[in-house]
C-alpha cells in the first residue's frame, strides 16, 4: 500500500478529520502540552550552530560482536580493533552474566551467545570468569539451539552450527511477485535489507575456520546431539531425491523434490 493510500484509509484529509482532532479532551491537551514544549526546547538546544543535528548512534553489544566476527571472517583480524570491541562488550555485561538488547532489559539469549563467541575469537577462554557467567546464562535460557536464526547463520559461517539445520532463506524468494501470498516487496525496507543479503549468504553457505573458538560447551545437552540431521531411508527413491536436492543447495530443486514426494518426512 502506497503512503497516500494509507493516509486515505486512515481518514486523513477526509471531511471532518480536522474537526475530530479538535475533539481531544481539554484535560488531555493541556497534559501533553508541557512535554511537547520540553521536547521541542531540548531539540532546539541540541542543534549545532551551523544548523544541523548530530548524535551518537548507540545500540546493544551485538554490533561489537558482529564487528569481531567480521574481522575474523575477512581473514585479517586487527588485534587493537578486536581488543577495543571486546572491552566494550565486557563493559556491557550484566551483573547476572548475560547481555541485554536494550537498556535495563534482561539477558537476551542470542545477544549473549554472540558475545560469548566473539569473546572467544578475541582470545578469552571458557574458564575465564566472564565466560563462565555468560555460559550459565546461555544454558539456563536453552543453549545455542534456542537462539534466533541470525545467530545460527553467523555461527554456521564459522563452523559452529550446521547449515543444514538453519532455517532456509532461499534467494529465489525475490522472484515471487508482489501480489503473491508471500512477497519481500510487502516487507519494510529495513526487513528487506536484512533478508536479501542473508538469502545470498544462505545460498553460498560460506565457512571460515575459527581456531580455538569452539563453543560446544554452550549447547544444551551437547553440540553434536543437537545437530543431527533428519534421517531418510536409504532404500527410498523419494528420500534419495530429497537428499540430492538438499546437497545441491538449490531451493528450486528442493521444492521440486518435495512437491514430487509430499509424503516424505525427514
């Protein structure tokens, strides 16, 4: 839906719309006036003398975790950069041992898993106090297998998770028309900017080795026990076709195989 259509659907500009705004109770109008003026004055006070505004973009610790992963993935990690990022990650660790995704929030499993792995890449050991505390939080929240898809994809890129157990994000999604039941063109631009690159990564399934950064200890019940692939009967031609399609890495081949044998289950 275009912006103009959304406004029309909401009744903006329709006859009587401005009158409806004026019907706000007087008490409510007077109550919001002071906060509005305070916000306005604050913004004006933050304006640079040259006419623009500038402010620090802050986020949770996952940005620094991603940065450390990127440094190692590119193959030329810079120790001073990694040390700075690791120090910032540790400065954000909660008293309970985990990491949150917003100020004052509780430990978030995915953010804590990423911080744990990033700190391992930065040279920290599993028996370090900060890592022991983080590990306790991760296991209490369900282990790596309970983390979100983004985290599992990042871990798969370093051989710490199995690509075949990551939810599929086929790049062929971009071929679906806007009027399809599912279409990336109905998503927000922010979502598309994440989904499309992830689909390319999923198609290639890249991998970089991560020496001395194994995280088997934060899988609840053990890493290998939680990454077993579905078993297909070796004598089943349908199963063999599904297996071949999966190994080919083509979502189209997989879709054709599953349409051809819809009764097969992994």
